[in-house]
C-alpha cells in the first residue's frame, strides 16, 4: 500500500516534507534508543539530559508532522488522504519508541550498573543487538519503500517477541529466584524484556505500513491475527 502511494508522496510538497520529517524522526529515535539502552547492556556512559532532550525533540517532530498533514488536507482534502493517515499513524509508533527508550535508560539509572553475564541478560543483550539491526532496516524500508526489507523487519519481530515472552514466562513460573538471580535482577529482566518487546513491536508496525493497506497496519500480511 505504501509503495503504491510513494510516487504521489514525492509530488506533494507538504506530504513530502512530512515523510522526510518522519524519516528524520525515526533516525533520531534510533540514536536515542542506542544511547539510552547501551549503559544497561554494554556499560557505555550517557548524559541524562541528552536523553530527555532527544525525547522532547522527537515529540516536537510528531507535532510538526501532524501540522503539515493537517495543512495538506485543508488545502487538498481529496488528495492523498490515505498517505496522510499512514504518516500520522507511524509517527505515533515512532514517538512511543522514544518513550520506551527513555524507560530503558531509567532502568539503568535505578539499577546503577551494567547487567552481568547471567544467561537471561545475555539473551536480552542479543535482542538489543537485533533491535539495532531492525532500526537500520526499518529506516531503509521506509525511506525507499522497500517491501522486502519491511518483511524482514516483521519477521525479526516474531523472533524478538517469542524470546521476550519466554524470558518473562520463565521468570514468573520459576518458584524461586531464576538461576540464582536476586529478586531485583528478576524485576529488571522482566521490565527490560517488556520494553524491548514493545520497541520491536512498534518497529514492526512501521514496517507493516509499507506492505499492508492502511486498515491492516500492525497486522500480519494476508491474515486476520495480530502480531504479539
């Protein structure tokens, strides 16, 4: 669906500007996610104010995109309505990724150090690496309207979602602390799993806008069931 609209997007100045803004917004969110999550998984240092400033800038991007879309629809109400709806939908997903990135940073602030080498944290670290690749692929898919890359993003989410749910299920069902982990580490692992899964899901939603019609954004192509 997005591919069919891509040529029209190039011809309409305000919608074209909004699309460019969405791509910039997603790139900024990628940077925020990495900066916010690296302290927990890789021990990198980060300036707290920089995290909150970037999150605020992402919010401003969303407002600006909405303004341009609304202005376009006011001037040309019969043109590219679906494209306008798609753009406003995916910017919500991008903004939510910014929120989850900020949440990931706040986990590190509370915990106060990098996670250790417990197996559960090694799995979470791998999901973090998967998400970095997902960001790159989502940005490329969106900017080039590449359905093949978009499908790759959606498939990666299936793996990420399964891994995160397995981690949470194991933490809940184990009668005592998992693998000798302390209770605070179990809480940390559960919350980190949830934030990583939701980040992955929002990237999947963005990618789905390239291969699905508007009414099925966020759903599996050709099916009726929704992704987890």
